[in-house]
C-alpha cells in the first residue's frame, strides 16, 4: 500500500532538491561580483575601500526590504552610508544581476 508524502516530508524533500540550485546561484553571484569589479572595493570579511560584505549583511539583518535597498544602492551608487567615500553606480547591471548580487551579499557571514 502506498502512502502520500506528508507535507513536512514533501517540504524537506523540496529543500534538498532546491539546495544545489541555490549553491549554483551563489557561485554565479561570486563570479558576477568578481566580473563587475565589486572585489576592487569590497571583501567578504574586511573593509577595503568600501565596507566588508559581512558588515553590509549585518547592517541589514532583519530588514525585509534589504535586498531591494541594496539592489538600488548597487545600481545608483550611494554615499554617506559607510563613511565619506561614495560607491559609484553600476547602472549597466540588469535587474536579474542586481537581484542576485544583493541577495548574495545578505548571505555573507562575518
């Protein structure tokens, strides 16, 4: 006799199957960050010219609009959030790339 998967089991199975996709997305985000010059001014754990990605993630922890706010800052640039040095705009990045980069930054841990 066959029994249907419980909702909990189905969700757990879905999370296991989705994990490699997320890992691929995160690897793509790192490649995009390197290709876009993000690592010229930022590093994961320490301040370079701009703040560390971990510092940015920590600042926006718990903010439901963090990804959208970061995407806007990446696209339009920003100044005064982390000191006197402004972040230049990256207006050539498409919406999908902005979304990927901002979501990735929020995953960086100190």
